[in-house]
C-alpha cells in the first residue's frame, strides 16, 4: 500500500475477519449498581492475537478503547464495553434476629433476605449475570450458614477465570425481555451459639 507522507496518522488494515460473539451484562449490586457490558468473542484466526489496544464500535459509533489480551488460535476472550445506562438494578436487604430457645445451648439466628430488581430498558432481550456473595465462616468457627429459598435458583461462582478465587460466591444468569423486569430473591441464615454473642449486638453485613 502507499501511505501518504503528510505528517498525520494513518491506519492501514492488513486483514479483515468476522468473529462470532455474544454480549452479556454483568453486575455486582452489593458493590456497584452499574451494569457492565461484556462481549464474549472467539478468535477467528488460525494464529494468535497479540495483546494491544482495541477500538470498539457499536452500530458504527465509537464506544471506547480497551486492551486486547493475548488470545490463542481459536480461543475465546472477553472485551469490556463499558457501562450500560439503559439497565437499572436495585439491591435491597432486610435483617432480623431470632433465638431458637432459652437453654444454655440455644442458638441465635441472624436472618438475611436479599431482593434484587433488574429493569431492562433496552429495545431487545438481554442476558444478565448478577453476582452475589454470602458469608463463609472459618473452618474452626462455631458458626453455621444455611442457604434458604432462592428464586430463581442461583449457582456457585468462584471467579476462577480472573485468577482471584472468592469464597461464598453465587450468581444468577437470567434473560429479561425488552422493556421487562425481573426480581431475584435469596434468603440465608447465620446460626451461632448464644455464648458467642457479642455484647452490644452481633456483627453482621449492612
């Protein structure tokens, strides 16, 4: 190709390939109510993709510049597409405390309820991954955590793909129609012996 020597930046494409991809929306409402778009893309080349900057366009409009990881031939990779403002998520929690009996071996039960509302204001159906986490006592602790009713059912999530394993991770993967909404509910119970109670109140999550 001929590149003009006019002192300005020129981008010269050397190859064009079409890759299959799927966009998923990820949110961790206990940490941040913002919903992030993530594209799951497959490398269409018989050769590796080298790491470097990537410009992302959606429907012909520039969205952002991100970094492409090193991808093996035919391998899968994720591209962050920023925050999706058209999706709203709200997380609300309630807490109550109960005592199982008046005996010396009585237990105190800390009851937690989580309600998460997802509102899809997009003009298309979308799949959402909503991540949550429940307490995990130390192996030697005299504490028991019981999962109660969860609607719809969630699944364990360890975050191994980020090389930073979390304990007690859970996630919902739900599909919400355009303009629709869905409510996610979870209940768990923390049991501890009455003689382990803390003066002035038991420590718990907000």
